[in-house]
């Protein structure tokens, strides 16, 4: 299997969301330019991305919404879904849990971890909070390969290393520090603070140019 | 003022975080390669980025930590700071509020908004929750130019348009749909669901290649 380019994967995930909305509204067919308008890219890009999932449209009727969703699901999901660990059960972790413990069908948080003894044993959204000491055991038992990291910055690198030792292979990192990990580990950063600082800077810069 | 490239702004924000940690640990000087190692980029890139903020190091002693932090602050912050609106006061909004209402000195959430009447008037982290009807008035009174958007997907486009009408110029968008806005509006997307789907896919793809 050839790894599709990262940006295509992001767009396919976005198309699927948009297609599911269209399906809910009763739409049966879409054209590449409809999807391109909604996703903010070009129709040619949509067609290239959809070729990755083995779907080609009909020039007259476009793509079948239901068929297209299935094709994207076949690429992005596994039939049985993936278990996810949420590491750091503070405010942000608690905000993310309901969505990925209940609403997302294929990426399901099945264990949360925290270093605060008061939180251990707490069950939230059907999910137990475990101690950091039991990380390796629980991750192995539940066959978890992916983790969401929402711990304080001071301990993030150390916890990330523990995750790798526990055989975690992909991390969604909310901690605003760059993790220093082996190249074969997939890390996707969600740096909220950095993103907001960038928005603030660019907003000001745009004003200065307009002035 | 010339707009610096987006990626440099992200890196400068990251360097500042790392430099503040070094300062707290009592470090007075750093070399570009130290910063590059910590930030996961090259020393040449660090030097180019730091030239943007008008800082050049000494080949023997490197950069002065304190001076460098000040230079980056001069570019990224305004002396008086920026007010930020948090629109959508659900779980995610509540998780983001404490950080930007109290800990961040220059980007301060000064108003939250929600459509749920029960939340209106609630004061959390020193910040009042206002109704969507008072959006324009409060944003104008508080001279807010930046918003964090954490509303449900169904209403995101409509709320984003209301924000633009209220003269918001930059949006940090947590809603996993692409906003269709005029080109002069700065939008930075934080699509958690899409990012986690990408981590899951890439983790699986890496395994398939290794097998």
C-alpha cells in the first residue's frame, strides 16, 4: 500500500464530513466542483484525491454520495475501528473525550490516563481513568496504537517516551512543545497557543498593509 | 511592514516558548543549533527566522536569551495586548478559556458568547458570557478583532459571517468545516477530528510499509 500524500488525507477526511451532511439532506449525487466549493479547493484536486480512493465520477451525473462515502471510509477507517488513549485528563482532555468516546464510530477513546490519584478510577463517557503506572499494561491489553497527548508541557516529552515504550505509534500532540521522538512515530501537532498568536500577528499585519 | 512568512511566525512563537523555559532555568545564552534541536528545525532556519525580528547572534556567545525573547515579543505582541472573543461556550470553549483568560498575557479572552440562554450572564475566569444577539455591540465596545470559534458545525458559517459583520478580522476555527469567507479575513483551522483521522491513517500506513 502506498502512503497517500498527507494533504490528500486531510482533504478526504473533510470531503467525508461534507458528503455525510449532503447525505443527511437527501442529496444523492455531487459534482467535483460542488465538493471543491464546499472544501475550499479546486475541482481538479477533488478528482485527484478521489482517484486515490478508487472513485471516478460520471461526467453527466457526478459522483454517487453514498458510494463515495464508502470508498473514503475504506481508506480512512478499519472495519473494527481504532482504540485511542487520552493521556492527560485535564480540561482539554475532558472536552475531547465525549466526541471521541461516543460520537466518532471508528476512532474511540477507550482509556484515559492521569497522574492525579483523585482522577484514577473515575468513569466518564464509559471510559475509565487509569494511573500513569498502568499505562503500558492497559495500552497493551486494549491493543491501543494511537494516543492524544494533553499533559502539561513540563512532562510531555517524558510521557511521550513512555507512550512509545508502550508501543504507541501515532500521537496527536496538543502540548505546545515539539516532541523529540524517533522518525517512525507519527506525530501531528495541534498547538492552540501558537495558532492563536499567528492569527493575532497576521490580523495586525493585514491591517498594517491595508493602512 | 512586510508580512513574514507564516511558517516563520509559527516557529518564532515556538522559539519564544522554548526560550522562556530556558530563561526560567537560568540560561543566559543560546546558540542557534540549541534552539534548532529543541524546535526540530535547522540552525540555518533559526538564524533566518531570528533575522526577521532583527536579532543576530554572536558566533562565540550565541544569542542573549532575554534580548531574544524581547525581540520576538516586539514582533508577535502589541504592548497593550489583544482582546479575544470566544464564540461557543461548550466543553471545548470551557477548556480553552482558563488559559487565554488568565495565563496568556497578551492574548486575553475578554468575552464569551453562546446561544444557550442558561449560560448568558455566567462569569467564568473573570469573563462574562454574552448572548449571540449582543455579539456586535460587545465586540465593538471591547474593541475585539480576533475570535476563537467553537460552535456546532451546523451554525458555524452563519456565526462566522456574524463575526465578520461585527468587524472581527481573524478567526481560530475549531469547527471541522471550511468557512467560506472573504479573502481578507485571517482563518486558521484546528480540525481535531481530521487530525486524529490522519494520525490513525498514517500509523496504519507506516505499519503496512514496514510489514
